[in-house]
């Protein structure tokens, strides 16, 4: 076990000890596996050689032929590792002896994992790929580079493995390898499809009768939702004071905590989701997608009068203004040509019961009802 760990560590630190001898060993292994048609292992060892000697013509030829025989695409030219897929050595946990029975030697397999965007099947670079041997409960993880969606693992055959792929703002993808899976030319391929995690729906909250207007019937505003959100946060002390009027110390402490959590998790929490959402929207609009968002507006129980529709229109307009001015107006061309659309919806709800007490604009029941919910209404690929 110590010898195996030493060899793996030697390879991982760049083979600084006796590099010439190790390079020759890798060349022999690459040549041997190539000649016997084990193209998955030939690819593995050829790429290991190229990591030490990127100009090795023989290893380049072996890697190229192996990729063709395995029906693999050529690596992207902008791969920071020299255009070769990321290779991960055999993890220590696979070589551990977990019983008294001597381990049965089994041929290694090459596992190639590639990640894709589930929306359009395009290559998804920079994902974390994990391989776990469920029998031991341990695993190994690797992140592909910005120029690659592929990682290559060398594993003993005849075991069960779970394969997962994750990336920030994407849902995870998974696959399995069972003991009965038959590799082709000693190689198994798993393709993982990850969907964008839009973080929707997003709920955006508003202060009582805000945004205000010179005339209650006005339906537009110059305020952006960011302005409205910031003004709302500044009033947290007023809301805490209004909700902690009980004579009971316990009730006051409870109300103070609940009010603080509302501002933290709802008022501020909702706004903090807008920037990641906009970053995803910008990326997919730039790729040619057509996106439609739905804004569902709800009024508070004390805001329902003849001017309710105008108030909700101003709130919707403030969110439209946020999108319009985001990142120096990056969305404006797509809003103008219809690639990015925003739909309005007005939700009518019954007045809340006051449960035997006067309902205040500062009450959490009322505050939680004054919101606009952002939802995905349409997503299509406009590229023809």
C-alpha cells in the first residue's frame, strides 16, 4: 500500500524524481497497450507521456489513433493542459485491502466522463466530476478545465461505481457503472447532462404602498426594484418596533426574531437571487435563446382599493426597470427585438382574516403578501 501511494504521489507532483526513467516506463506501457489493442489504456498512458514530453511524436500518434478507434472527438485546441483530456490516477481507496481474502487481480478499465448542457447538448466545460465506489463509501473528484468537458479515470473492472457531475448554477447529473458492464476496447464512456439551475421562482417583496407616485392612479415609475429593495431594508427598525409591542418579553423576542428573519430571508434574500439569474439570462440570450419571464403581482390586504391595479403596475414596472438597466443596459437589445420578453400577471386574492386583532401594514402577514413572483414562462433555442 505504501509503495502504491508513493508511486501515485510521484506521478501527481510531476515526476520530479528520476523523470527520464519514469518517462521511459510510461512509453513502454503506452506502446505495449497500443500494440495489443487496449486503446483506452493506450490513450491513458500516451497522455501521461505527453504531460511530461508534449513534443513526443510517437505518443501523439498513439493518442490520435486510440481516440479514433474509440470514436472520441479530438480534444479542443484551447485546452489549457495542452489539448488532452484530464487524467486522474487510480485512487488509493480502490487498492485498499478490505478483507482477509487476497484480492483478485482484474484488468483495469478506462472511464471517460463528458459533461453536456441539457438544453442543447453542447459541451459543458469546467464541471466537477466525481467517481465513488459505493462499496467503500469513498470517492475521487476532479474538475475539468475551462477548455474541456472531459475527464479520464483509470479504474479496476468488476466493481460498482457512481459517477456524478456538478457545476455552479447547474443541476447535477449522474450515471452508474455496474460489475456487468462490458467495456469496448477496455473503455467505458459516460455522458452527463446538466440543466441550468435558474433559481426560479424568485419572490420580490415591497414596502406598503411602494413605489409611491404623485398620483395614486399612475401606472409607471422611474424607480428600479433595487431602489425599492434598498429603501425597504432601511425601514427594518420601524418594522421591528411595530411588531414588538407585546408586554411579554418572550413574545417580543419572538416577534423581533421573526421580523429580522423576514427581512433577511425574504426581502434581502429575494433580491440577492436577481444577479445570478441575470447572469444566466445574459449567457443564454447571447447564445441565441428566446426567453420569456412571467411577473405575478400580489397586493397586501390593506392595499386593495380602486388604485390597487395602478400600484401593482408600478411594482411590475420597477422590476422591468431593473432588467432594463442591469449591467449598463445589456438586456435592452433583446427586449427590443423580442428575444427577451416579460409578461405581467395580476393575482387577485381574498383579504386575510385579522384573527381578532387589527392588521397593520407592518405586520408580517401583510408584508409577506406584498410581492411579485418571477417565473420562467418560455425558453426556446432561436438558433436555426
